[in-house]
């Protein structure tokens, strides 16, 4: 049984961890085999991955990418029982993230902000709507 103590200000939190398994016991023969075969298997898998990454995959068309959508669902509540739920829908996720990052940089250069801030803290609740094709629906 392990014990971890976390300190937050004047409070001390004790977390008791039971049944930590850091490895699987092996016989001496199995351990020796793994010690020898492990590096060889690693080299084989690296060779196989390099070979697979050299094969060109077809690039999707602009129309196929435009047809992709990402949806994020959020639900929040408080102690009084009030709940709100929203769905954010945008285009293909990687492109939306790239556009959001560039837009955040543009806004930061226009009006510098300091500190570690979430996008909503730095740029406001409607920041996600600056990504073309993004909408937020109340449920």
C-alpha cells in the first residue's frame, strides 16, 4: 500500500493508493529472452513503421474536407440544480484548430494580454464563433 500526501496551502490531503503494479514478475529465463528480443523487436517495428510511412496516401479533396464536421457537447450544472447544455459544431477539427490558433495570435498582437488564460478568458465567450462555419446551439 502506498501513501501520497498533497499540500494545498494550509490543507493536507492524504491519498492512499492500493495495489500498485509496476511490473509483471517473470522467471529468469523469460527475463533474459525479453532482454535479448526486446531491442530486436524494437528495430523491426521501427523498420516496419518507416516502410509504412513511405507509402503515399491519397490526399482528400477540398469537397471531402468541407463535408467533415466536428461536434463538441458540453453540459454544466450548479448546486441549485440549474443546468445548461450547448453543442458547438465546426468544420474539420484540425483545420478549425489551426484557424482558431491563427485568429488568437492576431487578436493577441492587436491587444496584448498577459498571464495564462483560457481562450474564453483572453478573447471572450464568442471567440469560437470567429472560426468560419462554427455555430453554438443551446439545448
